[in-house]
């Protein structure tokens, strides 16, 4: 496994742990915590949603993410 794949796994784990501790959060808050851009954070969140680990709550600007 390459280092980029390892970073992705680690960042996804950080996101899940953050959501477990904080509850519903915005992309910007999560990205700031793990040190990633909002765009990259959003990609990882969508992957976690597809994996069934994270749920989307709300739409548009009020969208939040929640650990399942």
C-alpha cells in the first residue's frame, strides 16, 4: 500500500473519531481539525457515507455530517 493510501485511511479514521466525539459537524470544522481542505474533506466524507460509516443531515449550506 502506498503512502497516499495510508494517509487516506488515517484521515478517514480521524474523521470518524471526530464525529463520534463532536456529533453533527460541518465540512469546514472537520477539515480544520484534520488539516485538510474542505474539498478533500468532502471527498473523504462522501466515501465514508458510501461505506455506511457517516450520514448526511440537511441540505446545502446547512448540511452536516454525523457518525452512524
